[in-house]
């Protein structure tokens, strides 16, 4: 009996040690994945249009992110978003380089699109993935059913958040001429909603409309709504009086 009891205790000790080792490996992989991702995300947040990263910097952060994905057990929404942003920065860098062909730019945007699609599938209730997906598809001139679906999701998720309204309007308005009739109508309503609120960036919004292909259409829209009472809007947009 003593021998059996001793063997049982040794077995339990080995099992406990094995489980502890598995837990340690799992925890180590998790914290390495999280730490590497946070490092890459923080680096990307430091980049700006006035300080576009070099290809070397983008490649380095991409290597760190791939390492984080290796340590992770499954896809993460945040890692997918971060990876998509890296490809968007790469596309911007390529656009500014005369030696890079348009096909290479499109290839980078396609990589970003795939990751935003995966992120939207993983967490369909998030605004950012759908919004970025719509913008990338617009950059690729893909105004198809998936673009329409992404815009519909953006409209459903923006609620009454003026920052999200502004993000949608400022991102989508440059593609006015490629939008469908229903998409243009919704965009006009979004602009009107922003102008009727205490939106702090109204002057930027009006300047954006004034310099866009939507200006004459929005002037007509203003005249047919209560916004026509706001002479500042009419004057800023240089809408014809009659």
C-alpha cells in the first residue's frame, strides 16, 4: 500500500508540474503577444502625414507584429486592425514614391482590406473595422455590394456620436461622384445632422463641402430644409441665392 501511495503521489506531482509548465507557457505566449502588439500599435500612433515612416520602419513593425501573431493562439481583432494600418501606411509611402508602380500600391491596399474584412467578421459590432473597410475599398475604386454593406454598417453603428458622423463624412465625401443615389442621400442627411448640432468642427466641415463635388447638390438640399435659415451656411458654401 505504501508503494502504491508513493507512486500515486509521484504521479500527481508530475501531473501538477506538467500542468504548471503548460500554464507558464500559455501565459508567456499571451504576454509576449500582447506586449509586442502594444509596442507596434504605439509606434504606429506616433506616425503622421507630416512624418511618414520609412519602408524600413514599416517592415520592422510588421516583423514584430508577425512575431506577436506567432505567439498568439488565435486571431485578435486589435492585431488585425494594427496589421491593416501597417499596410495602409505602406500604400501611402508607395504612392509618394515615383519608382513604385500603382499595382504595388493596390497590392498593399488589398492586404489591408483582407485584414479589415477579417476584423469586421470577428467583431461585426465595431465601427472602426467597417469604416476602414469602406475607405480602403473606396481607395481601390471598389464601389460594389461589399462597399455598400460596409457603409450600411457604419450608419447603423455611428449612433448619435458626432465624432463618428464626422469621421464618416470626411472620409467618404471625397468619393461623392462614385456613390449611389441612396448613399449620397444618406451622406447629405449626415452633413445636415452635424450642422444642426453643436459640432466643434463645423468650419472644417463647411470648407470640405465647399471644395467637393457635392457643393451644388448640398446647396439645393440646404434650400429645401430648415438649414436655409442659417445664412452663414449659405454664405460659406457660396450657394446661389436663387
